[in-house]
C-alpha cells in the first residue's frame, strides 16, 4: 500500500447511523481496520468474569495501590512534623532529625514504585491479550474514523473493567489522590511558616550577635590557643538552648606564618590576629565548604568542586560558585586570664546559595 492511499479506502466504511447501532467492540474493531490496524489476536485474560484467579489478581494489584497510598500518606505525615527536622548539637538531645530527609525520599520512592507496579500488573494480568499490526498513513481522518476512534478509546476504558472492579477503582483513586497531594503539601507547607520570624529563622540574619561566644559542637568555648597555624575548626554560636538553625556553621581558620588576607571593602577589621572566620555554607548549592589546603589558602566545596581563596576573603576562583563566602567579624574576650573568641556582630550579608545571587 502506498503512503498516499488511505487505509479506509480498502474497506466499506459504514455511515454514522450504522455505527451508532453497533456495539462498542464491533465499532472498535471496524475502526482499527479502517485505520490500517489489523487485530491478529485478541482474547480476554479471564473469559469467565469473577473467577477465583481473577479476584486474586485484583487483590494483588489493589494491594500495590494501597501500599502506594500509605507511602504517600506517610510522606505527608513525616513532612508535617511526625519526625523532627530541626538541627541541634549532639549534646542537646536526640539526633532523630537526621532521618527526616531520608524518610521523605524513601516514602516517595515507595509510593511511585507501588503505583507504577500496580499499573503494569493491571495491564499484564487484567487487560485483554492482543496482537495488532498497523499500517502507516499520513492523511487526516474523516468524521467516520473519528467516531470509530472514539469507540476504540471507550472500548479500551471498558477493558480496564473499572466499573465492575470496585476494589481497584477505590485503591488506585486513593493512591493517585494521596500522591497528588504530596507536592501540594510540600509546596504549601514550606510557605506556612514565615522564614523571617523568630530567632535563627530569618532569611537575612543568623544567631550571631555582638558578644556571642564561638563554641565547638559540644558547647565548649574556643580559645586563641586551640588551633595550630594552618588549622581549621567548625564553630557555632553559643546561644541559650543551643543551635537549631542550619545557617550557623562557621569555619574558624588560623593562617600560616606569612599569610595575609586581602580584605574586601569595609571588612578589614573582621579578623583577629591570624584568625579569620567564614560561613561554612557554599554560596552555590549550600554544601559544606570545608576542605582546606593550608599551603595555598584554598577552601574546596566537595559537592561541585567550587574553590574559594581564603587569602582573598574567600573569593570564588573555580567552579560554579559566583559569590564569596560571607565573613564573620570576630574578636576575643578574656575569662580567667584566657582569651576566648566571640562574634563582634552578625554576617554582613545573607548566608547561602543561588537565591542570594546578586550582581
């Protein structure tokens, strides 16, 4: 058959009135033939409806949809606060917040996989077994073929057996409904709490204020004698109740002899002696930039290989990051004859990645 010949020309196409008197199955088969689709083999998986084998297949498929529903509901429950998500120091209680993100990923994966498996099993176990061969054609279809195509779609829907398989209709409705709610809950839930309200929750400020002690993860204060030249330490603001904000981790770096920092405008007095402090949060994607080459003064972020030159006030010199790490102004206070580090104020610019990119 040539490409210009319409397959409908090879068979006698009935009128619209004649098609209306046919069953959906008859119209579907005729429409397939008119469109160059030759059904070679077609039979029901279960010719006798309601057999024990068919009900068993339905129950298994319904179970996969139910698992998808329960996993999606579990995602929503975890996201809404069933699992703690606020970070805090190990000395301040349970570290269960570390399970928050993995649980969300696992539950969403289970929901998607279960629904996908259920749909595949439905097609393999319950839809009619069919083999067809189709001819190609490029011309637009006449009205009669449009009617027959509609009959094909309706016949395919009838093959699903949704009308008589109520358990499958209910479970797939639950699963798809719950899965649809997942992105809505995640989107709306993230906007319920105002980010600029409450200590440590502001988009523009951290927990550092003038006089805030710099402490280790276990709450001990850090002194000027703790680091050797070229040393680096992750420190936090020593605040009542402990740190619960993810924007607080800070790198305290002691330069090697002979190294100096070319400070940015207005930040010449932010260091103390041979000590400087920068936000640990990479300005590209928020990963911890903490791999330090003390000989070169380069700070590397392991996620996407951004490099910052500490000797140029943490200016990005390689990789996707385009903004310098924010610098914390530090000083010391004397306690019992020993000097301990304190912040002289907050970071002068916002912490974090792409949202804060500015020319």
